[in-house]
C-alpha cells in the first residue's frame, strides 16, 4: 500500500465521528456492512468499516476497483441506491452484486469542497432493505458531506502547520546567519578604521582630511549597523539584551553628547533640548544612549527638514520620560503597529535607511529596562516617548 493511501486511511480514522456514522447508517437501513472507501481510478481501499455480516474486509483492505459500483460512481458522481437487486431492472444482471452476493446497496460520493473526488460512503447487505428513499439518501448525503469537510479541514491544518514550520526554520536560519555575519564583519571594519587613522596622521591637506572624515563617518555608520545586528541576534537567540546598570548617573551629559554628535553630521538640522532631571537614574547608560541615538536618528531620517526636532527628558510622577518629536507627515495607524518589528522599514527612500532594526533595538532596550516606547503621530508632530518606572 502506498504512503498516500495510508495517509488517507489515517485521516479518516482520525475523524472521531466516523464510527458513529457507520453505526447510524447500519441501524437506519438494517444493512450489515458499511464503509468509508478511498476510490481512485486504480484502487478501492477501505479506510474505516463496520462489518456485522463477516464480509471480511478490514480497514486498509482492498477490492479490485473495476469490480465495484464505486468505480462507476467515481466517474458519474451520482448516488446509487438499490432496495432489491433481484427486482432492479438496471442492476439485477450487474456483475458487482453477483460477484459479492449483494441484494441491497447504497453508495454516496464523498466530494471535497474544492471539487476533488475522495471516495464513497457505502453500505451493503445480502438481504433486501429499503434504502432508495429520500430519508435514507438524505442521511447518507449529509454524512458524506460531513466527512468531506473534516478531511478538507485536516488538509488545511496540515498545510498551515507545514508553512509555520518552514517559516520558523527560515526565521531561525536568518537569525543565526545575522549573528555570524555581525561577528565576522567586526574584524575587517576594525582594520579599515585602523588604516584610516594611520592615513589621517600622514595626510593633513584639506582634500585628504575631508575624504578621511567621510570615511570615518561611514565606518561609524557601519559600526552602528553591526551593533544593531549583534543586538538583534542577542535578543532573538540569546534571551534578550543584557544590561549593566550604573546607580545615580546623570543622563543630561550623555544625551547632550549624542545630540551634538548627530548635529555635527547634520549641521543644517535644528535640534532643541529641554531637560528637567534633578538627580541621577539607575540605567545602563550605554544602552540608553544607543536607544536615544536610534530614536533621534529616526527623527532625522523621517522628520521634516524645515522643522526643529525637540528632545525632552524629565522625571514625571516617579517615571523617567525621554521623548523625541519631529514634524512632517504623520505615520498611518496601520504602520504604527509595525514600527517596532525587526526589518520593518518606513516609506523613506531605501538610501536613507539602514536595516530596519533601529526601532526594534530601541524597543528591546526599553523592555530590558522595564519600560516602554509609545508613539503618537498627527499633522502637528510625531513623538516617540520612552517611559521607565524609577
């Protein structure tokens, strides 16, 4: 028996209602044998049976398909119901009743919702029984449809599970690849930066200095991308981003330093700072700086160039609040829900973006601190606010 047929047998036997269905049709008709059969052009295979007349066909048993009436039903897809073969003008001389000693017979096609023919729900008996009537035919039809929908549902579940497993495997492979890639990129980047520093000591003419400065900015940007890659890999593969908290460290100098660094790279942008932090806070300063840099970089990339970016930090009701606001087009509600997903990229040109990990890393850092980042966006401003209980 081929694997495909065994799958069909297993699928029918997993339908808990089938034994009850076979019992009900035998009781309703008085017939002694009922079965759910898988019928193809080449084979007739019993998937589940109820045998009260010792017909001798177990689940998995086969009949030669050309000797069965189900073979004809597969071709014309009509119900066949015979009360008494000896009195039936169509079937009294048919080879199937003569071969198997049948006097009453009913078979209803099982057709899946997509139109594929699966097989039949059938019953037989060596004695005559009243089966060719609307009540019995309606019952068999209802049960055949029920079996068909069960089989279709199982197919859909199996397909969904296969896609899920495949998707998870691809996701795991991608994350492992990213971890290796981020690690392996550090060494050549460090070599490049070392060479740039050596060249900067050897060449001090304005043209060389400008080229070396641009190279340095590119190295810093690449270093930030690698850091994001590594943090993504740690967050997804290593149980989250780790912290090294420092007690009572003032945040204003750190935030001001990051603002000045970004302003140096974007001298045409206006960044306003308003800080109201009366004392130090217990945070991982390097991580908070990374989170803030990602949020501020996002505002530079997506904010309106002719409107200032507003940075605010304060302690409000026992919470540290750090926000970055910019003008420009509001973010659609549907897009806000995806902002913190890894590899999500906004509507800006791809040349202005990184890997789509900045906001994801920022949210991971916020969560590691027991805080959250929330977004509000309208025609006036877009604001990202980090809130952390103190």
